[in-house]
């Protein structure tokens, strides 16, 4: 196996391990988001798109090369088998069957590496979106709880205000009824006083008339007495 295919194989193993870790449930999306937002990954992200497309292009080229070699050695192997020529090559040359096997192995390695590269990128995006959605959900739940507690507090204050208003209205009604009762009593007392004043005024007028009558009779008697004394003289 050449150095390039060794690197591709190790890259495939790394992708398999990374996908396996991403599929574990006990590693939450929030932790993956913290990992993706770490300083090291942030520095990688600055050139992440370039690195991704470079890896994608290299794997596509290797996949195409290995696929072409596989088809080439497969045709050569079948041709030798059909013509009855020896399948194995010379002393210094690898037989077409082994070369076909190696090319098939390279196709599988590069194909799976290319496929898992796309899967890893998609999983990373989904985990970031999931972590963001959970953060938004927690914020929404917190806002809903705050709004609910605020509305409950407003309802309690409104209930207290209604109770206080009802108590004040009841007190005002009681005070109004008491004031009306006192006003009625005072009105009755005033009417009684006015009636007494009218009676006293009428009595005073009667007394004055009686006094005037008596005074007139007294004057008449005096006149008579004075007239009788003059006659006797």
C-alpha cells in the first residue's frame, strides 16, 4: 500500500470514529457546539471551507483514479482468462488479479472516505442547528415562565385592587347610609324646632293680642273711674 493510500485509510478510520462519536446520545448537541466553537476549531473554521473542498477534490480524484484502474485490471484479468494466457505476470510484475484486488480496495477506501466526509459535514451542521434550537427553546421556555409569573402577579394585584375597591365601595355605602340617617334625624329635629318656633310665635301673638285687649279694658276702666270722681266732686 502506497503512502497516499495509507493516509486515505487513516483518514477513513478517523471519519468512522468521528461519526461514531457523533451518534452517541450521551454526548449532547450543546457539547458538540462548544467543541465546534472552541479556539482550535474556530481557527480551523477560518479556512474550513477551503480545507473541505481540497479534501473533497483529492478524494474525488483518488476515487476516479482507483475506479479507472479497477476497470482496467478487471478487463485485463478477464481477457487473460478468456485467451488462456497465464493470469500471473512475470517475476518483477504483479499479476492482474492482485492488481484488481488492490484497485478494488482503493475504490472502497476512497469511496467510503468521500461518503463519510459528506456525512461528517452534514452531521456537524445538524448538531449545531440542534444545539441552537435547544438554546432557543430554553430561552423561549424561560420567557414563557417569566411571562406567566408576571401575568399571575398582575392578576393577584388586580384581584387585590378589586377587593380594595369593593371594600371601599362597601365602606362608602355604609358611611353614606349613616350620613343619610343622620341627615334625616337632623331634618326631623329641625322640623320639630321649627314647629316649636311656630307654636311659640303663635302663642306670643295670642299673648300680645290678649295683652292689648286687657290694656284697652284697663284704659277704659281708668277712664270710667276718672269720670266718676269728677261727677262726685
